[in-house]
């Protein structure tokens, strides 16, 4: 019996899916707070003289006097990250993103071995502890180490892919959109919290302590039944499915599910007992093509996104207002892309969002600096399209990779995104010498990624693939994921 049929039997969209979605979405509200936290905790007070952004070195000759009227205390004011040390501010953000990268590499693979739920719970614990300790960091070096560890934990949030596996195919795009809206709301929430809590240590503590609460309730979350079956734990999968049936008010249907019911699926997935690794992402031609294309898309989206999102002080208006605007634009962008994903398809939606984002960023190069409103509007348009791209590529990745390497593939995609997040602040450092270079680079990459996305296969209304052979066969025109007879043909080829 295919997993989709079993899911319908226990309730494909019932009370359990609603609760699971809510509990997984709540932590995402604070995910943005940690990713974008340094917009506020590392804000640079204006120099002692009314100088422009490229004249700040004038204030370094006689020492930097901090204006505490807007920023009560930041890591910049506490550890004097100005003048010859000003690049340490950008470096701290790159170190944090390096932690997110390492976490993506480690946690994605571990979740395929130990399960989605266990690694998700560990991520909550690690972020709660490391984030709290960061608020008490005695110096810059300790701060960077703790932020690195917190960044590692944040990568574990991608393990909420287990949520997608419990949602029927027709509702996957909407479910992923909900997680995206939660992140967007978190950006707006960050502006309000940062305004109310102007001291960087108190702000760091405020966005970290709630994760102890998330850890406490995460025991209720259900492990992925697909992963349990693939791990040879059919009995545990049956128990999880019967529990889901009870929560959805379908206890009798759940009791009909026994280990024997999974026999057909076990045969179907007989080839999945071997150990899978990152090498499986490049071993076969179709998966390799998907892997290469998605890597470029993940990198480009994140690179340009953080290039814009971490540069709020250069817009010439209140940093809190810009944070709200940058967050608010994601709502219409993600509504449009959610509709597009469901009716037009994943591939075209992703390509258009990336292309428009790149054009908006490049167009800003030719807008005079005195037209600040237009420049801000173009930046907001670009950021909104990049946010929509994140929604697209996250859903797309989960649908393109088969179950045994889905987390590994998503983990590597996240890795490429974090590489982009690491490089983005470093490229920004070049604007003092080459002011046109950063926006040009931030704009070109999404345009290139849009062209690359055209080489990905469409997955609209397609069930999640369970084997590498399924993907290879279906996407080379030999078989279709929807054909009920694909198993017999596949087993004959093996």
C-alpha cells in the first residue's frame, strides 16, 4: 500500500496535521530574529561629525564618540568595532552564517540516520543554550564562537520537512507557504522587539529563551513514518500512524494498519536498505542534474537576499521602519508565489521570481542616490522576490529528491544557501573601494539562477518519490511516478 493511501486512511488533513503544523511553525517566528539579529545588535551609531558613509574615517582621528540615543548598547559600542576594526562587524555575521553552514552539513545527514524528530529537538536545545550564553559573552571572540554554535542549531529548523511528509500532495505548497509567512512575520516581530529592547544583551536573551519552551513541547511531534519504514522500524511506523488516526478521530481505520500492511511498501523500497550518503546526489545522471541546478539556485537566492537584508542602515531612514517594510513585502510576494506554485508550476514560478529580483537589484545601480524612495522601492521589490524564491526552492527541493536522500539533498541545498550568506557580507566590504560592484554582483547571480532553474523538471501535482530509481526512470521518460504499474517495471529492471 503506498504511503499516500495510508495517509488518507488515517486522515490526510485532520486535527493532527493542524497541531503539528502550528507547533513546528511557532519556532520559525524567531528564526528571523537570529538570522537578522545583527542589524540591531551590531548597529553602528552615527559618527561624532555629520559625515557621509565614506567619510566616517574622519571621526576616527580623534576617537569615536558614541551616540546612545538610538542604540543603547551594541557589540559595536561595547567592543569598539569601528575605524580599523569596523570589518569585524561584518565578520561576525559571516561567522554566524558559517555556523549555519556547518549545521546544514551535519544535521541533514544525522537526521537521515537518527530521525527528523530527534535532531529537531536537539536543535531547539542547542539554540536555547547557545543563544542564552551569547547574551553573557565577555568579549568579541566568545561572542563569535557562541553565535557560530547558535547558527549550527538554526539549520536544524529545516528538519520540519517532516511536516511536509504528513501533508497530502495537493496541500504541500500551502503548508510550505505557511512556514514562509511565519518567517516573514518574525521579521516584523524582530523590529518591534528590537525597538522595545534596545540593549543588545537583553535583545539576544529575549529571542533565545523561548526555545526552552519549544523543546518542552517538541516531544509531542510525530516522527516521519516514511523514515521509520526506510530505517527498518515498521512497528514504530505503525504505532505512529495509529496515533495519528486516533488524533484525527479515525481510530478504527488506524487499528486496521498492521506491520503486514507495510509488506508491499517494504518490497517497493527493498533497495533502500543500503547506506546512502552525499555521494548519491551525484551518482546518477538525473539526480546529478537536479543537484547542480538546485545548488546554484540555493546559493544565488541566499547570497542576494542577505546582501539586501543585512544592509538596512544604508537606506537613510529608521532601521526599525525598514525592517518592517522588508518584512511586510514578503506577505504579498509569498501570496502571489503560493498561487503561482499551485496553478502555474514550480519551475516557472522560481525562474520568474529570481529573474525579477535580479533585474530590480541591477536597476538600482542606475538610479541616482538622491532618489532614495525609488532606490528603496527597488530594493524592497528585489527582497520580496528573493523571499518568494526561498519558498519555491524549499518546496521544489523536497519534491525533487526521493525519500532516502531528501534530507541530505535539502541539507546540501541549505549548505549552499549558507555559503551565499557567508559570502554576502564579505562582498559588501568592497563597496568602499568599488561602490558599484556589490549591487552588480547581487543582481547578476539571481538572473543566472533563473536560467539554471529552467533545466529542472516540473513537480506540480506529483507525489513525493520514494526511490532514486523512481526519479531516474520517471524523469528520463521511461516511467511516471503516477503510474501504478511502475513498481513491476522497476523491479524487472533491477
